[in-house]
């Protein structure tokens, strides 16, 4: 009597979990980008946009740097503390509060 094992997927590089984790780290490392440096004019423009968005409650498109990646999100600015290098925004998708450092911020635009 013959018993068929069915379709079995074979993942060549996932046969050893340590090797799979190591390969994933190498791939992630290759995708990293250095943090862009902003000019004084760009930082001043970001500051004005943040303050205006805070007072008018307009939705903004944020781009910030985190862990070697540029991340873009949309949301509403709730709090800005330039001395403490902190701003808080509420994201559009999950409506969660997100604390970020102002030094991580790359760009802010109105939608």
C-alpha cells in the first residue's frame, strides 16, 4: 500500500534557522540608507509647517528616518517641543499617538 506525502514545499535556505536569520540580516543591511542631512532652511521650513499644522489641525505627510530606513506616514500633529527634540502625531490609519524625535524628521508637507 502506497502513502503519498502530498506537496511539500522545500525552502533551501531555511533548512537551518540560524542561516535563514543571518541571510535576512544581510538583506536588511543592504537596504539601509544613511540619514539625510538637512540645511538650516529646511529645518526652519519644517518647524514652520509643524507649528502651522499644530494650530490649524491640518493633516500632514511626514517623512522620518528610523533604523536605516525612510518612513512616510500621514497624520495630525498634536504636540511639538523643540527644546526637548520631540513631537507627537496621531497617525491616520490606526489613530495611535506616535512620539518621534525632531532630529529624525526629514520632511513635513500638507496634504
